[in-house]
C-alpha cells in the first residue's frame, strides 16, 4: 500500500490502520484476531491502534503480532479509569501507571504513540495528564504523545507543542472536525488518525449492529436518515454492501490532513475490500462538495458535533 508521512513523527503510514476496539468490546477470539492482524500486515497495513481500556486488546496484539513489531506503528491510549489501577481519571499518577501497564501487556520497551483517551477540554488544559505523557516520552517509554477526542478539545490539543498525533472522528455523518480540528492539525504538522471512518456502517438496519456499536451507530443512523444521502446519486452504483463503505471510507481519506483511517473489522473479506477502497482515493471534488453540502443542510444550526 502507498504510505504517506504521519505529520512530523517521521513515520510513514498506510491509508488504513487497524482499530482494536472490537478485540476487547466484542471479545473477539484470539485466533481470529491473529488471522486478521497478520492478513493486514501482509497486505501492507502498518498501523495498529488500541487502548488500555479495551479489555484484553493489548495482550492479544502482543501474542498474535508481537513477532512483527518492527512492521507497524503501535498506538495506544490512556487516562481513563481502570479497575485494576489506582488514581483519578487523567491524573498524572494514573497516566504513568497505565503507560507502565501497557508496556508490560504489549511486551515492548517503547510505544510509538500514546494518546490521552478523550478527556474534556478543561482536564486537558489543566496539563497534568499531558505532562505525564511528556515525562514518559522523556524516559523513553513512548516515542510521541497525543490526544484522542473531538471538537474544541481536539483543536486545542492539536496546537500544543507536545502533541504530535491526534485521533478524531471524521466521516460522512460526522463532519464537525473537518472544520474545527483538521486545519489546526495541518498548521502544526500533526499526524491524524480518523476514527469511525465508515460511520459505524450506519446505513445498516440498527438491529444489525452489535453491542457498543449500536449506541454509536444510532446517532449516525439518525443523521444519515436526515441527510437523505444515497450513493447512487453520487455515481456509486454498485451493490449496496460495497457502494456505502467505499463512498464512506474514500470521503474520510479525501479530507486534507487525514493520514490514516482506523478500521475495526475482523472479517478478512471486509478488510481486503477496505484496502481496495483506500487505494482508490481521493473522491472527486464535486462528490466531496455534495456530501459536505448535504451535511450542512441537514444540520443548519451546527448541532452535530464530533462523537467522543
């Protein structure tokens, strides 16, 4: 896969990466995780995104892809309250302990990127949490510090000198960060991971969604219904199961400043399709403009903020 510079980190990343939330929240079996991770690495995907709060995720990544550690950029997230660690959410103490635990669970001496996991703007401005990541960076435990979140908090984080990477929601049904966060990230040469790039497949019947994803998809499903967006009207005339995900992923990857989009599928067929879609980017300018216009028309008051 073609790779591009990941902001100022010095890494070059594939247009799609693997998002490991399904490993924990959907309790995906180990062998299936191993199969999908190795398939993606074989096909040129070189970024894996996980979090300390995804149950079992860090351990399974270490077990199934640890032998290929030099082939991918490793991203994890920290700061949220964990049942087995003492400390207040986003306190320096908890962030430091979580970094140590992640190093042990991932079986590495250094994590490429560690992100604060969606704290609010006030907490971010206090500085304790980011300061703990800076300390971990100075100690060589992480290579780069960053922030995962949305809206004004993510824009604030993207302008901070110690933030090298931002993870934020960008998709057809979640466009606020295109205007609020991405310009700041570009200005400061920050690496950007787009989360939820296919809008949690919100074009599906909501009853087909699983567990945690039903909550996220509900918001996006409601938005898409109000947008009345149809792939066929934009020139995507293939089968519905292909037209929507291709349109959605290519829209996300077409946004200036997005370097990679993390996909959480553990289905090999869908994974290969996503790689194929990513290699067809970007969308024509008129198609992008139409999707943006439809979003603004459906939300004239600007109430559709990025989902944290």
